């Protein structure tokens, strides 16, 4: 069993929305074989609480507008360090980069297949890496 077409659609929209707000290290896992509660996880991070909130707002807006999806549950918004948006088919984790390193969800789900994301989703990270590389030469 693999993630549903609906889950794949939500993953793509959520990842693109997070990328538009410059989220870091956007990944998606097909967890349908491991969990019965959802088909996929989207993981991303940001360097500060304000950006975490901006990503949350954009993900919610785009999923509502483009897929008619509303979260069935939201957690962590008050603290702004790790916000979980549960859309039943997909759960989106938006974490402060320190929390992402500490909790290392990638390590927990590493045996699950990655879901391919649109090319431009992490493009800003490649540009940033090239810029840093060119200034250190």
C-alpha cells in the first residue's frame, strides 16, 4: 500500500507552500505502511519562531485554497517551535531548526520511502549553499 493520490496532492501543495516561505530541508515520507492514522509526513524547518509561523500560515492557506483542505488538528502553534498540522491524509511538521535537530524525525522514519517533491521546493537552499561556497573561496 502506498500513499493515496489525495495524500500526494496535499504533500505537493504543502511542500511548495513551505518552499515559498523559504522553509529548510523540506522532506516528505510515505508512512502508509507503518501507520494507519495517515499516509504521509511532510517535514520542514525554519531558523526562528516568526518564520515557523509564516510557513504554517502559508501551508494552511494554500491547502485550503488549492485542495479545500482544513486541518483536523493543530498543535504547538502557541510556542511556535514545532507546529503540527494534521490533515488526516497528511501530517505536516514545521519545526524550529534546533528542535528538528534534537528530535530528528528523519531518523525515526528513515525506513519509509521518500516522496518525490517538485524540483523548486528546496531551490533556495541550493542557492544559499552556492552563495556561501563562493564567498569562502
